[in-house]
């Protein structure tokens, strides 16, 4: 679970451009409507598609943020990212069914503000980055940094970060945690 410090809420303070650059999305648009895993683009995209389809009727929104800081695995320009996902990784005609934003940094001196906030609101998922040489491309390294592309955050309807998952955690565990969280929220709504 995460501790939110201060009064800043993700949904009222941050915005990002969509992957194609056609619009800027204010996270305040999601206030009161959804619980949003904020996620870097990950190889388990097909599992995220399935999670989104299953949980969308219950108010879940998934937001994806491509990043090239981990092994330089996302080198493409914005117009190359979707074809890369469709034909290379994960491939097999994959098309994400959730909103993708422009590629940006999630760690280091040029990190997106939303990630600065998320990382300051949730404790690190560990201190080990694994082998770093030729894999991690930012400075300075901090223990609170995103460890790899597979790391995810859950943000509640009130804009407060709720959970953070280590990059090795499977989407099935994320699904169970999100279900449990949504059930808790439903119970609060019904009994309060």
C-alpha cells in the first residue's frame, strides 16, 4: 500500500499527450470515474488488454506510458511504436485496447512529473536494479526509481496512489489486487 504525502492528487495536477500527439489528456478527467493502473509499456500487453476488458465494466482504466530507459527497448518515434507493438513485441497483430501516451522518461532528471509524484507516494518495490551496465539509461539512480518496464501503479478514484507492483509481478497478481481493491471500494460505497 502507498502513503500519499501532501495534498497533490494525480488527477488534478497532471496531464500528458496521447501517443499520436493529437490531444492532451488531463488526469482530472478521470476523477471519480475510474481506478487507473498507470503503467509503462510492457511486454505483457496482451494480458493488460485482457485485464482491461474484464475490469472496464467495474471502472478500471489503464494508461500506458512507453519509455526507452530500460535496455533501450523502445527506440521508435511515436509513429513507430504501435506498428512495433503489432508486428514485433509482443507481435502477432497485437493492438492495445487502452490509452497510450507519448514516450517519455520515468526516472532521472527528465522524468515526467506524474512519475515523480507516483514514486514519492509509494515505497520502492525493492532496492536491487539487477545488472545495470548497458540496461539502465538515466542518472542519478535512486532507490525509489522504477526498476524496469514491467512496474505498475494503481491510482484510486480520488487521485491517490494505492499500490505499486514490482516489475516481476505477474498480471494475474495485479488482477487479484485490483479486484480486491475494487471490492473494498464497492463495500465502502454501499455501507457508508
